[in-house]
């Protein structure tokens, strides 16, 4: 495909001057409209060494309000990035609603180099392509406009530009031996790039090839492409605003009751009578707490990240279980992350953004007190998001957890289960204790009225997100002691299995 691109395309200086002012004015208008509509815009530039990415990015941003965008140059990952899943650093650079992010190179650069250098296997390359498409689709589904440019120049033109840069003392530093090595491998890169463009050209994030021999032509094509993409995206957003789409909320089961009879429930089969004797509890906790501390140091030395998510009914004992789990751990090796309603900054990003930001470094432990599953639980039942959004969240969550697992993380997910009567007893106990009254709110009592809706949501969550790489563990929590022992035992066994792999 690239060999058939007409690289002789040019535009005169007079034509450029005539068009650039008009295009700049239009792009400025669209930037303001996107800001007012809360549309995030992500523009990435890939291309050959010396293709002019920096120059053309500068041409683009000169047409924009500088208060509305960020430009990031993507180089080799630093230590913080190396110690986390590959897409962690890119999630951290995603635009918030109404802003633009422009990337000078992206998640595709490293895999191209690894492919040509043969430092990545075909399976690893396919995995990165798959994860790239998932990442882009998730952002697009959430409303982000993604525009991908590949700047194309010929082998001859690349050599000419590298030589020119090298001859000028002011720019010679920009040309490295790696640049010349890439030039010598031009044909190998050409095949790799062709395959990348073909495999990662998606409807939600299509590639645009920029004929980059002539700077003026390339700059105008980039700006015109951005204008066209923004016009389409803004038109969709305006139509959605005018339609005033209603939010779909689950309704209580009604009618003959037959749907209840034929609905299977995982929670219904949980044996909540399970208990543990005091002596056994004390000895077990002493043994497992000691082992958890040992394992904490082992995973640090082996650079294994551990991610633990706690979900469960209000008053099911999540806080108590976390305290017993961490009681004898080294506080430098773990972080407890309480998840509450998202802040304004978090609402302005994809809902998974705040969880990606808290992915632990290799060798560390992150404990989430509530988690990303709020999307398919609270947000679903309370109507905080559209039905289409929480339904697509199952796939998005599975993809995220798969990436974490492929990075080598141990994923442990707990649902602490109690029955409705036990919850009521604990609520009343908290109300009667001045030291615990802060734990109970009117919202907790209101949520009890939606018990059946939450039960339905939890069952579907188990069915759609309990995977081989991130299975759910149901914890029988009517007995707090039994629940605490099962939680810490499960953590120990999961880490030991990882160490035995």
C-alpha cells in the first residue's frame, strides 16, 4: 500500500497561504465546540525517522488555543512505566473531556522496533495489536475522538534528510546511530508498518497516510483531516444532546413471577452458615498473617505485582477483612485504595482511567476497597450510566484484567456475601454504637430496598467476569471470623500458585 502512495504531491506557497487562514479559523471554532460539548480528542503521529513529525505537530498546534491541548513526546519507557503493564503510561495521558492530547509517537513505536529487531515474538506482536485495538475502542466508546496519522517518506528522501540534519551543527545531535540503522532496515520496517496499518485500522480509529515530502501539503492535509473528523464527531454529539437520550435503569421483576422461577442465582447457593471456632481462627490467622508478610518480601524480590479487589454488600466486613490482611504486612509494600464516588476530574475521563492510574508497580500490592465493578453494580442499579455503557463494561473490564494478568500480576477478586437479615442486624448494631454511627447512612438503608436488583447485577457480574486469569472468590461472610480467615488464606494460596508457575 505505502509503495503506491503518490509522494510527489505538492502545494504552492501562495495556495498554502490562501488555505491556512481559513482552515485555522475553522479548526479554532471546532476546538471551542468540542470543549463546550465535552469531547476528548486524541491525535497521534507515527511515521518514519526524519519524516517531520515535530514540524507538522507544530503546524497543527499553531492553529489551536494553547490552553486546550497537551503535547507528549513518547520515548522509551522509564523505570516507572517498565514496572507496570504496557498501556499504563498511555492511559495516564488520555485527554479529559473537552481537551486535546497530541502524541509524538505512540504505543505502536516500540512494537515496530521490537518486530524488526526480533526482540518480540509473533505472539507478543499480535497481543500488542489486540490490546491497541481494545484501548482505542474503549476510549472511542466513551466518546473520545481518535485520529491516527502515519507520515510517509521514501527511502531516498529519508537518507537526504538525515544527511542534511547531520551536516548542520545545530541539528547534528538529532541523528543517532539508531536512526541510520533504521534507515538501513527501511525495507524491513516497510513490511512491518504495512502489517501494522492493516491490522490496526479500525472504524473508530482509522489511519490516515500523510504524504510528507512536501511540508505545506502535509500540514494542510493534517489540518483538513482533523477538521473533517471533528465536524463528524461534533455532529454526533449535538444529535445525542438534542435527542436527550434517557438512561435505562433495571426495573423490579413484575408480572407472573415466572422469570424469577427460571432465573439461576450463584448467590442463592452460598452456604452462609459456615463458621469457625475461636481457637482455630486465632491459630489460622497467626499462621496466614505470618505467611503473607513472608510472601510480600518474596514478590518484591521477584517483581510480581498483586492486585486485590474487595466487593460485597454494605456492612459485609470488607474493612475488617482488609485490616486483618494487612495487620502484619510491611506498609512500604502495599497500598489500600478506597473507591468512592468519582471526583469531577475522574468523571472527565474514561471510568477505567482512575484504576489504571493505581496499578501497582511490579513487586507491590494494591488493595482496592471497592473497585471498577461499581460500573456494573452501583452505576447499573442506580441509573448513573446508560444500559449500553454498563453492558459494554463487562468486556472492557475483562480486557483490562487480561492485560494485567499477562503482565504477570496476581489478580484476586472477593465478593463478601451476607444475607439480608444479617445486614439489618449489623446496621442496627452500628446505629446503636456512637463509635460506629459514622459507618451507616441513609443511603445504606435505601440500598436495602433494591436488594433484588443488586443481587441480579452481582450474579451477572460473576457470570461475565469470572475468568481463568481473574476468577471471583465468594466469601461466606455472615461469620466475620470465617470471612477474614478465608480472605487471607485465599491471598496466600493465590500468590503461592503464582510462585510455583
